[in-house]
């Protein structure tokens, strides 16, 4: 079976969708966002389509598309949808598969199910996307502890934003996690610029290594 890689973040809005697009393109992979909440301003699948440079057929349809921009558990309730965990089984693909989670690790999908619970069931390696701004040390170390408490393999940390060498060093030293690289903010964000930035700051082979 081809590699499965989960991309998650320490919080919402850290840039994990842009990173997921870069990783999907770099690995010539397929992409899947199981649960999308909020449709009016475009979906993460559409963003990845624009930024990955891959054809639409390589981006798998979401298991759930929720119109309301809210936590998935609440969005589902407002939309009158019941999220069935059995529908969140990993799809079988011939290429590597990049899976993007919704928000952070402890985002609820239902009243009794957290995103991290689904990750624990999948047992696929996780790339944790972390900001480089103030607060990232606390959020990142807590996220690493949550993953390890549930026995979820952590492939490493991808930092996103302007350089903050001290924060990155402290996070790596305390967590013992692998630093995969840092994706800087790009003045012009398009598929070509993102591809070049990823190639300059990451080694694609690192994402295919066993944890």
C-alpha cells in the first residue's frame, strides 16, 4: 500500500492547507480532506487544486461537506447531518495519499468523537504544522504530547511563517520530534512559487521515511 500521511495543525489557520498542497504536489500524491466545514468561501480541496499543480482527479471528494463554517460537530448538527465514523476509513490509492485534518487535533467531529480519535484508528504518520509566531511553543508541545499519549506516529514538525530559530530549537529539543523544515510566507502565492519554496526548504524523501 502506498504511503499515507496526515497533515494536521496546532490550531486552525496555521497554514496547513497551503502546506498540504505543497506536500501533495512534491510527492505527486493524491489528496483527501475527510470533513470540510464551511463552503461559502471555497473549500480546502479547491485551494489544494489551485496550489498543488495536480489535476482535479487526484483530489478525492470529501466524505462530508458541511455548509456551516464551524467546528465539524456543530456544523453537522446545524446542517442536519450525522457524521458516521465508519465513513472515515482511509481510501485505497495507487499513489501516496496526503490527508488533511479539520483544524487542530482535538477538534470534535461529533459529540463523542475527536479528530485525534480518528487519527489513532488510522495509525498513519502525522506531520504537525506549527506557526513560528508567539504561542507556538506551548501549542506545539501540547499537540505532540496528545499524539504520543494515543500512540500516533509523529513524522515530524513543519514550521510555517517567518524564521524564529529559538522557538523552533526549543520545540525540537523538548519534544525530540524531527524538524522537517520551514515554509516561509510567500509574497506571491501560486503553484509555481509554492513548489519552489517547498523544494528549497524541505526534502520530499523525509516524508516517506518510517517513523
